[in-house]
């Protein structure tokens, strides 16, 4: 929509300049193979359905009451699963909201927050939203984070690990070095994809007063539809996040989302089994794609980042779409010849590979 | 928790100064009569449960997918019920989030936003959060808004109507005058309680390019547990809210909340019948309290604001609590001898009146 200058007078001046985040499409088409937003191909634990059914008994009478603004039962469930105390947990309406609060709570400093040139594209949006100074640190030529590049004055550091959309993980030893290098600044490790094979920094939380780890139930717990994210850190950092949250929205997580997420954290065997399934399918898919002359970055996520040795990524993405397969293409410097492809079930991955075979034979 | 100065170094400087909102308690005690947070005493429409059950079929497979970031089916359902076009609707994670986005989208101006001294206590918190200039306009001696007091340079106006915690409604004709008085500023009418007998300003949206109406499903639709609020305005104002929202959190409303809210908006007879029940119970409660020497402000909300002719409000609140009845008491200038009491069912109101009789006989 175009808004006339005359009507723009109602907008706050700085909002006129905002450039919002653009989420991956959620097309409403049947029979589409949707490999573009890194959702889990498996449903959540059956315990989640049981917990939700329980909330709906007695005419859903419970829905008329506000949820617990602190979501304490959810914090307890996460704490148990993560083997940490509940006062080390902050919860929010998806990890996007948690990250927004992180930018407000820690990164409004005189020095710039550092993040890499190729990473979650919401970080520059939050920075603009909260008027945060930023400095972009390029990944090295192998699309890896080199923590030596971060040795400079800063107002905080945020790293996605495994990184998105590259899928490459940073070893825990490197993260620990980073924490030691910057003892007076908050270092945030955004672990949206960590459960698919990378090393989590949660084990370092007890030892580093400057570490915030951010995770989500949207990927490894198949709850993207319910919007529950969380942060793990020492209590003096959690308190900053609570202060921000309670100055913005007291009740961000609804009763059904709380009940569902609790049930998910309580079913560890289902969680582990289904993460392993995705990891196995990923390795099989990578092998299949290499046969078709795709180069694939080493992935520890539930997606891969790949380029073909001969065919252009944007052309492949278009032709896949014609076959009803949607993958994510970023028309951005350095990565404009790559595709980000979510790991599906083995059957779905086979359909992707068959479609690609088809396309590559006819170009 | 006390945080040492040394650990405070990690917080953004301006977050160290924030004074968060304090929501009404959500005590986890059985048999408590909870008349402190203006929840509806009736459950949501049975259609809500049906819609949620449908989402849970097939192992809740649908929860693994992100919700529609635009929640378009919900916007359509609200538009139908409100008899307005869907491009006039913005939805958020409870009206608290909608209000936060409103402060960012419209009120970061050089001149101060105006609101009354006695009103929703989250407004000063949002103002601090977004560094908004503010000017507080006292209610008149009858606790009413006098719109002539708002005739001064401003960066926007926000009015709760009916006002909280006073329960008094401003007539639509006065709101229309306000809109005409300030054609270059956004006027927000926060109608959280409008469905219990006040006149909604939604009928003015088509005629005023500076009007934003904010409503919620938490009170009149018995969905406080699910966090769905919305704003109604012309598209050039909705666009500002979408810009802010998409710079903060793309998917604020989850799939279950969307499905439940849609079902609620589609069941107009249930909605009307239960609003009327609350209104009838309110009038009966007011009559009963007047017999006990309570003065009650004229209420158009699902709560009343009352003071006793002889006994102190804080003492009454304490003694009610001893009897397992919780009401809201604000220890603030001008209103520190009032109680805000949510309307319950007739049975619940009778328990309240009986408790008060008991208390008044023994003091």
C-alpha cells in the first residue's frame, strides 16, 4: 500500500524509516512441499495433544482467566529438561520476541553490537527498531565465524549457532573463548537449530555471567504454530529481560501454549527420537544431492545451504516452485547462488531430489 | 532480586530506569472468589471448544507449522462482526501488545501524548519504554474526562472508554468532538470494556482518518487466557502498526488462539447474551451495595469502582481477602479510598455482598 505524505503525518517519524523483517511465505496451497521455513516434518509429541485436551475439558472454562504472567510451570519444565534452575529461564512469545527483548535489555550501549554479515536477518531489524548501534563482521571465505574478528570494542555480540542460513556450527570451545574475550559485554548465542547436532552453550551458563542462550520450541519440538521461545542465563540477566517484558506485555504466552510446551519438555524420548530422525534424513539428503553436483555446507541444523556447480540457484528455486516444491532463496550479496532447504521426511526429501533430477536433466 | 552495581553493567542504561507494569495477582488458591482482574465469569462460546478440537485432530500435526503471520482469517472474522473491511483491522498478542505498538507507531512525536491521571496504568510504562513525551490531564472532580482539558498542543491522545478503573464512559458525541479538535494527531480510544454498555467509536472509523479504536477478546469474549487484541482504523494507520509489528515479532498470534478467536467472533448470539448477563448482574450488585452505604460510580464496564461512606477501602480489601474474596485496591492519589470489583455471576456477587455485610457488622 502506498501512503500519501499527507497521511504519513500521523506516523511517528522514526517508524516511517523502519524496514520490517520479511518472513518466509506461508502459502495456502494444497499438496505443496514446503521446505522454506525450517519447520519440523513430524507432529509434536502425543503428550502435547493430551495436555491440550485437558485444558479444553469443562467447556474450556479456564480460557476466561488470564494466564500466569510468569508462566512458572513452563519455566520449571524447561529448567528440568535443561538441568538448570528455573530462575535461569526467561520465556517469550516465540524466540523472535525473546530476541527483541534481548536487543532492548542489553544492546542499547554506546558501542556497536556485533553480528555477522550472513546471519538471521531479523538482527538488523531489531537494531533499527531499538536504535541500536551495530557493526557487521563478515564471515570468512568458508562462510565460518572467526571469533578473532570480534576482538574489538563492542556493546554486545550476537551469534546464531548453528548459523542461519549457512547451517555451520561454531564449536563450544570457540564460544567459550568469545565469552572470555568480552567479560564486560553480553554475548548472546541464538540456538534455534542447536538440537540437530551442534553443541549447546547452556552448559557454560553457570560459569559465565555474560552469556545468554536463546532457544525455541518451533523447530526441534514441532511447535512453530504455538510461539514459545526462551532464554537461559544467570538471574541478573534474566531480571533485565523480565523488566523489559513487563514494560511491554505482561502476559505474552497463552494458557494453551504454556500447557503444550510443558508437555513437550516432559517427553524427552519423543524429542530425542525425532531430532535423530531429522539428522539421519539430512545426511541421506546431502549424499543424494552431492551425486547431483550440489555443494553442501556442513550442516548441524534442520536445513542445508547448498549451491549447484553449474545451475543458478534462483533458476532452480523457480523451477522447483513450478513442481510444487518451495525452498528459500535469498537475493543477497555472497549468498545469491545458494538455496536454503529444510529437511523433510525421507519421502519428502525423495520428492525434492526427484524434482531436482528432473530439472537438471531438462536445463 | 537485588542486582549489584557490578552486574548491572550488562543492562542497557535506559533499562536500568524502567518501572514495569504490575498486573493484578493470579493467585493459585482453590475456592478463591477472584474479582480482581476483570475476567468474565462465564466460559467462552462452545463453538470455541469445537474449533480448538478440530485443530487437535490428526495428532495436532498442524502445530508444527508457523501460523499465518497476518492472521488473515481472524481479521476477516473481526471485520464481519464489526461490519468493516478487513484492511481496517490489526491484531496482536493481547491488547497490551497492540497498545505497545500504538505507542511506537504514533506517539513518538515532539509534543507530548495526553492521557488522564486516573486511567490504565500501563500507559506511563509504554511511555517510558519508548521514550515518549507525556502530559497527564486530571479527571474532573466527578472522575470524568472533560475533553476541553485536552485542547492544547499534543503528539496524540489516548483515552480508555469506559475508563479504568473508574468505569465511567464518555459519550460518542464527546469523542467525535475530540477527533475534530485534533485533526493532525492520532486519537486512540481503548475500548477494552466497551461491550458492557458503552458506545463504541468503531462507527466513527470510516469518517475520521485520525482515529484508532483498540479492543480485546479478554473481557467480553472470555478469552483472557488466549491473548488476542485488535485495533480498528483506516488502512494508513493500520499500515503503521503492521510496520512496527513486523519489526518486532512476525508471528505474534498462535494457531490455536487464531482458531478460538475466529469461533468467538462467529458466535454473535452467545456474545450478546453473555454481555447482557454481566450487565444485569452489575445493576443488581450496584443496588445491593448502595443498601450497604457504598457509593458506586456509574459503570458501563464489567467492574465497578466504589467507596464506602464510613469504612476505609484498604481495610475492606484486607478483610475480604481473609474471607477468600480478592478485589483490586490501588494505593494511589485520589483513588486510595476506592475498590475496583469485577462483576461475577449472581451467585458470586451474592457471596461478595454477604462477605461485606459480615465485615461491616463486625467493624
